[in-house]
């Protein structure tokens, strides 16, 4: 039996990883069900991986993205670094305009150039997929799948 502690955060960003995010999503969806609150799950990715920079700089880009995601986050927002250049957000919908407003805000923040350690700058084009609870699904897998599908 493995006695090593379960890793719950992505090593590069210290955001929750995919496993922890799935658990946090289940908890928030249980709360939403009890309180009849609506929730929004966002899948955030980028047009392409940053192939022309080295791994260290790629990690710096990922860190910069995570800082931007957290910069104006509400205390109740849950952000995660799922893998590679894929992130997610889970939040309680505060109005009918919650999801469109959040997507627009994030797209603007993530469109800003990122200065890398060597002084070069890169621009990443964020693509954000949206899934609404309970309309588009009632569990993590159905919501994340729907959010990914809505990218295309």
C-alpha cells in the first residue's frame, strides 16, 4: 500500500490539480444542489502550446497565467491547473450574466502579453468553454466534457 501523501496541487502553479479540482467540484455541486444555486464551470485553454520556448520558460508562462487567473478572483472561486496549458474555474453563478461577464474578463486578462525570464514577450490566445450546472450536467465529468465541447 502506498503511504505517500496524495498530491493535490500542480507543482508549477500550486493551484489545485485535476484530482483535487474534481473533488472540489463534487463538493460545490452538492452545496449547489442543497441551496438550489447555479454553478459555472469554465475550461480554459490556449490555441497552441508554447513550443518555441524552453521548458523553464513554458513553466514561467504557466505561472503567469495562474497569477492572472487569481488576480481578480472572488474568494469563492476555485481555479485549477489541469495539465499542460489547460486550466479550469468553478464558481457559483451570481446572476444570468455571470458566465458571459467572467469569460469576457478572463479573455481580456489573458490577452495581455507575458514577459518571460529572457525578456521576450509572448501572447497567448485563450479559448474558454462554459458549462452550467445543472443545465449541462450534474457531475464533474459531464460538466468538464461539455465545457471542452463548447470550445469548438
